[in-house]
C-alpha cells in the first residue's frame, strides 16, 4: 500500500529497479515468500532489474551461488556489490597501496591492487565480524594520521542477524573519522555514486529508477537523495518504530517483495 497516493506519479516514471538482497530477497538461509515469483513477473514485463548489496563478506560469485541455492532467478551480471565498486574506484584514483580490512572471501574482487598493511596509502574497510578490537582501531588510526585515505565499502548502522539487529561497520568507520579527522569515501549504499552506477548499468537515468530496500535510511533515503524513487519493504531489518521516527518519506511502502509487481503495475 502506498503511504502517499500522490507518489504514484513518480513511480509511474520508473523504468528500472534496484533491489536489495539481504532482508528483501532473503533473510538468513530462507527466501522471502513470493520473492521468486515477484522477480520472474518483473523480468517478464521487460523491466530491467539489478540486485545491489552492501554485503561485503561474499564475492559476487559467492552471492550468485547463494541465490541459486535459494532458487531465486538472478543472473551473475545482475548483482552489483560494494567490493567490486570499490575496486573500480581504486583503479580510478591510481591504484594506491591498500590495507584491506575486509573478509578474505572478497579479496578476489581487488585483484591488481597492491596490498600494504604497514604503510598503506588507503585503508579499505568492510565487514570483518568480531575481529574488531582496540589494537586494530589504533593501527588504522595511526595510518590515517600519517596520510592514508579512508574508504568504506558502506557505512551501515546495523543489519538483521539471526537473533535480531546487529551493530554494523558504520560505527567503526565513524569512530575512525572522529579520531583522525579523515572523512571516509563511502562506496556502497547510501553513496549517490553507487546508485548512479547501478542505474547506469541498466542504461537508465537515476530519476527513472527506484530502489527497493528494507533500510529506510540507507536504501530509501540514500536513493532519494541520489534522485531515485525509494520503496520500503516491511521485511528484514524493517522496524515500524524506526521507520516512524525517521525523517525519510518513502515513495511507497509494501509488505514484502511479493507485492512489488502489483505496485509497479506488471
């Protein structure tokens, strides 16, 4: 159901969809009910779709393997993740020597970028689970005050775990910014560059695309600031009290991805 009927006009201009994976297409090892059928309907309608994710613990190949196991009709080229976008950014700025504070599983996305843990020109931060501690933060701080750049694969505040909401890397990135005075370049959502690149991959302008996500701030708010429409689903990390407290006004709110085809009129 639309929160604001006047927003139908904006959604009527949409020519392509960006859809989050975790929390929208699946939660944990379970596909959202109706997700497969919804994506199939959208694709049959001819509406281009890309699946954008801030997940930084899995490479694109691993993500595709996961969605195949969940029987979701998603092709490898349709997945756009933050590590790949970060590698492109690093190449664009001259391939600085990097310290990668990321999951080992995504290091393959940075092939061709020199690794330097002792004297890095840039620090790339992703999800590393419970490996965060004081010593690591102090080492990263020391590199930053020596002149290293800070690159965050995303700046999420929390994510949906099996037992509830879990603190995300945005807290650590923000702490390093505060201590060092170095402002991070954020690659994934809610970076406008990430949304624009994903829209360009579909061959459409940002104002002709819509982002579908479960995070009202990063997914919906970030997309709207980048010129896209923002559609909020009530699955994954969605919490009614958090959405109500937010200043972000979604263009539409639907119970789940299963309701998206009807919303889009396909």
